[in-house]
């Protein structure tokens, strides 16, 4: 018999699927329940209201894309044994963030962030998800400091916040008719990253 958490996760998965297909308007509790193989009452039991269901689905969908970005370079960065390996992991993470499919995700993230300004439930859910993600990034830079790759005078959480900001801030280039090339953006981002290093690389 499925656990309560498994049921909740299934409901969220189907809600996210509906969001991807049709946006907020396409999310109908009855359809979500049917797709998840549960009753409407079960959806209400886990999420109380449709608004709460939407809030958590938006937050989880956004967290997944952010965490996909983190996972792309996380293992390599954390396990790096040299400054060069550390920088290579960050470069691969940057390449993933600049990939075409991330443009769609940035627009979704922008939409959800905008929506959260007038929706307290979504704002609260997104704050929780973003905090967990910043924690993960912070741990990466703490690990870099402990191995002597990152400058010890810089706050790890501030570094994490700055890197997440550049990742999301790339939405600006999605609206720029004269956006710089990915190569030009990568060069600037890596110049910033090199400024974080405890020692320069050749």
C-alpha cells in the first residue's frame, strides 16, 4: 500500500504535468486526482485548497530545475582535488545553465516568482525550496574553502546567492534582442569565478 508521502508526491507530479501542459488554468482537482489514481478528497486532505496545491507544485517544479542545475556540477565540484578540477566543475555547471532548455525554465521561474508576489502560500513554499537550494550551494563553497580552493575571506552563502542570481538573471538575455553569445557570457562568468579562488590558475 502506498505511503502518505508517496500519494502526496504522485498528486504533485500530476499537478506539475498539468501545469506544463496548460498552465494554472489547466489544473483541475478532479483531473489531477484521476491522473494520480486518488479521490478528490485525498487531494484536499493533502493540500486543503487548489491554491495550496498550485503553490506547492510551482515551488517544486522550480526547485527541480534549480537542483538539476546544481546536480550537474555538484559532484564534480565537491569531489575536486585541485583548483583546476573545481573550476572545471563550475564551467560545466555554467554550460548547463546556458543550455537552450534552461531558457524555458527561466521563464517559468520568472512567472512563478511574479505570481508569488500576490500569493502568500506560493511565496512561503518557494522560500522554503530556495532556502534548501542555497544551503546546497553554500555547502559546495564551504567544501571549496576547506580544500583551499576558495578565498576564506568571502562568505559562502553570499557566493551561493550571487551565483544563483546570475543563473536566474540570465532571463534578461532571453529578452535582449542583441544578447551576447554563450561564449561571451561564459567568459565573464568564469572571470567572476576566478576572482573567488584562493590561488590563480594557469
